């Protein structure tokens, strides 16, 4: 019959699975606790191999020494130093370790794996026979003086800084290092002293005075160079003007500034050759071209039937053109057999049927163009023309 396990509190039995955050088996946990009690409540007795026991004892020794050092110094960040014990522990805190059972004070990881020796030191730390003791001021001074004598005699080694891994190698200096700049300047000076003047590159001197927009910057060779006969380099500074406060001007202000000279010229000469006038003219020309194109399409659709009847006559291609500001001239059509200018006043009997249709469409296009686009264009030009003084 398997043993029965009971909790003194029902709430405790419900809490343990939550606290462990793992699968909780009461029978398994109870068996392990019973085995630990049978082993005398000593973890060492629960370990199986000698190495596991030695590692456990060494970890306990290290933790015990650190806890005792923190307790006597009051420094929660204190760490035991085994290599530089005199400098970092005795001289710094004024305490010494007594009761160490091994011949030399070394890091617990370097101790032998002999279980009896480790168990002896472990027990000494637990029963406080191995502990730290405070030194008096006189004892501390004597200890420091003795240490200095030993260092001078070579019996002890003084704490030194570890050697850099990249010792003897060149390291890149941080930007803005004055010392590095001085070394580079020295190197340039030495190179300039050893190289002949003809082999050195030409050094150009730049004017560092304040430059205004539109000024000329001239870069000339040095007076002591042998290349004085070379042409100088001239370049124009295209620098945008800025206000005194350093902020960039707005787009509106920049546009007004660009139009100011044009307005002044217009006012002085009595003309209107400005951006606004040119934009209006471009819009009128575009509108007139659109009307012409539309009229040409209508004329082509009207003469499409006649062009299909005669296979020898190719489909005409209208080519409207401007002449003056009064309107359009007669539209020209190209025939595959004959290229000539159509006469809108010619009789229909003297002209073949396709040509007559084309001439009629051309006359209609001329009339519509003159009435619509021509009149509007002339009126706009009259408004934009300079006013006589």
C-alpha cells in the first residue's frame, strides 16, 4: 500500500502548484522530502558523484566568505579578492581573514577536489571559526609597511594594470583629436621638407573673406610655387540671399523678389512684358490651337464619306496655320495625286466632289475660327498692348 500524504491546510495544497509553476505531484514531492530528511538534511549527502559534491562545497565556501566580508565592512558591493588580497582587502578595508584551513589563500575554484579538506573549510565557515577580523590603526600601518618592504625586496608582486591586447598596434583616433592633428601636421611638414618642389602638388589658396551673392571667388597658386604661370581658377558663387536671422525666405517672398526688377522695368518703359502677360498669351494660344484641332476633326468627319468612294484619292490631312492676329488663313489640304492650295471661292462644277467637300469644310472652319478664336485673341492682345504715354 502506497503512503498517504496530507496537508495541514487545504489552501496550502492548492497554493503549491501555483507557486512552483510546474506540475505538482504530492506523492513525488513527499518522497523527495522524506529522502532529504533521511540524509540528515544535508545536500552533500544527496549528491551522487564526487565532483558534484566538490563543486557544491566550493560554491558554499565562496558564498560564505563573501557574506562575512559584507557583514564586517558594511559594504553591500564588497567582493572578495584572492589574487590582490593585500591591496584590495587588507589595505582598503583594514580587515584580515583568519581560520583559513588551506596552506595558501587562493580562489576556491583552484582548491583541490579532496572532499575532507573542502568539508573542513566549509564547516569552519559555517561555525564562524573562519572569519574576518578588524585591524587597529597601528596594526594596519605595520601591515602596509611590511608589504612595501616585501615588494621592494621582490618577495611580493605589486598590483598592476593588465596589458592591453592591442599593445604596440596603431589605433584609430577619434575625430577632433588635437594631438592627432598635430602629428599629421608634423608629418606633412617633414614630407614637404624632403620632397622636391616640382614633385609636390599645387596648393591653392582660397579667399576666406565674406562672400556676397554674385561675387567672384578666385583661387590662385601660392607665391612660392613653381606653377605661377598656370591659369587661375575662377568660379561664380551662386548663393541665395538669406535674412540676418539665418532663416530661409518663403516661396512667396522669393517670387516677389524675382518679379521686382520686371515690375520696375515695366513701369519705366510703359510695357507689360512680365510673367503674367506671357502666361495669358500662352493660354490663349493653347485655346486657339484646341479650337483649330476640333474644327479639323469635324471637317475630316464630313469629308470621310467622299474620300471612301474614290480609292485613288488619299484621306486629306488638315494643316491649320496662323497668320497675324486677325484670324486664320485658308486651310491647306494635301492630296495624294496633287498638292495645291484649295480656293474656297471656286465653283463646285470645276472641282471634283471630294475636293469640293474639303473646300466647303475649310471655308466653314475659317468662318468659325475668325468669329470665335480670332476675335477673342484680338481683344486680349488689345488689352495687353502697351498704353501710349
